C-alpha cells in the first residue's frame, strides 16, 4: 500500500485491489444467490445478477473488516461431479 495526499494535504491510504471468486446460483424463486467462498458465511442475493453482485460487495467489505487477506480460505477451483440419481 502506498500513501497519497488529497488536495488539502491530508494523507490518505490508497486501497489495494484484490480479485475474489464469486459463485452465482439461481434459486427456485428466481433470485440470484451469490457466494464468496473465501469467507465463511459470505452470501447475498438479488433480483438481478447486478443487484446480487452489488450486495455481495457490501458483505465482502464487512468480511474484510474482520478478516485479514492472509487469513482467507484458499479457493482451489470449481469442478462438476457426476452422481447417479434414481429415476
């Protein structure tokens, strides 16, 4: 992180950008459910994907206040698994 100064000479902290994985699902009522698997319990929803993503940003910001980036869960990836279902 680096420090910058605003037009009044006040020091401000430059924010570090991080990229986080987001899982998007749609529920039986048509709402988009979004999850960030790096944080425990980091979920939100919205009537549109854009609304859901805006909502999860707020939740992630709250999670970042309580969790250091170094303490995040490690996202490994997404895989599909085939299982048999009785007809």
